[in-house]
C-alpha cells in the first residue's frame, strides 16, 4: 500500500513536469526506454524526471512505475498540444517564466563555476589565515529555567551533589539539553548574549554560578568546564563555508555590475514612479 500511495502521488505530480532533454548523456549511451505514438523517451529524460521528485520518493519508486509516469506525461502533453492548451495565455506566460528561471540558473551556474575554483578557494583560505586572530573561548554547560526561584532551587540541588548533566536533561527548558545535558561547547564572548557571556567569562574552570544569570531567554545556571584560545579551522573544515561565501560574493558582484550599467525604472503597485534604487 505504501508503494501504491507513493506511486499515485508522483503520477499526479508528474503532469506538471516537462520532459527533459537528454543533454547530459552521450547519444550512444542514452537508450530509448519508451516510444509513445512515435515519440521517443530516453533514459536521460527518465533520470531528469526522477531528480524532480522528493528525495525519499525518488529513492523508493520502482523503475517501471517511474516509466509509466513518464509515458502518461507524454500522452497528456501530446493531447494538451492537440487541444491548443499551449496557446493559452496563462500557459504561454508560465512557459516564459520557466524559461527565464532556467536561463538565469544556467547563466549564474556557469559564472559561479568559473569563479569558485579550487585555487580561488585556497586563496580565500590563505587570506583568512593571515587575518585570523585567536580569541579566548570558554566551554560551558547551562540549565535554563523560567524563573529566578526555579534557578535558585537548581543551584541548591547542584551544590548538594546533584549531577549537572542529568539535572539539565530533567529541568532545563532548553530543548537541546535532553540530548547534550546543557553542553554549549566552546564559544567566544561575542557568540552569546552579553549577560551570559559576562558571567561565563568571569568564572574559573569547574566553577558553578552561585546566583542565576538573567537573559531574554530566562534564568541560567552556568558551569564552566574549560577555556582555551581559538584556533583556525583546517582547510577541509573551512572549504564549504569559503565556497559558499565566494559564490555569494561573485553573484552579488555580477548583479551589482549589471545594475550599474542598466537603465531601470521602478513603479509602485499603482504605477507611480519609485525612487531610483541605490
């Protein structure tokens, strides 16, 4: 029943998917998987269609069910064209919108591929290392409560020997405490809200806060476990972030350059001119 339900779901969704061109396959390695009223459907189109499905469904749907969906797509597409649906103004506008999206995606992808190279990423990492300044980090645990009174009770229990980790799992209103026992890992002073950071960085290793610390999240009971100076991430660790940053910077520069050269007039919903964008 699960397979049948999934199959029905993607068959229904499939009518909205255009048959993809077999661009990623070599002609001699892109076999025909179906012929519908003389129109060929290639393996590459089937693979493209599978990629449009939700990941879990794409992994589970049987080959023949996917193929039947593609065949149904082709039949509905051909019938729609026979009835002139492709001439409908809304459909024509939708096709223009899709064309614009595809062209933008392909153009931007080409530009980013040329810019986000291994060499450029490595240069970005070298620049990051040159500018990196170690900062003090503290590793702490906390228990978050709704009220000051509740926090004081927690402090009393801990001072009497209660285990901090187990107490955090049982009494902290921070949802993550159930998994990590209130462990916040290492953090620099500017990564936490000021009230929390001021208290934590003023404490010694192993020290437990004797009074609750108030922030916009509630009342904190803090235990400092360790402190160290930060070190830069390895190239392997930093690479995904560097690639994303380089891609964002490249895209922003491309758009800014085009906007600077373009003649653009903007209007509000009533057709009145808007100020020039800066």
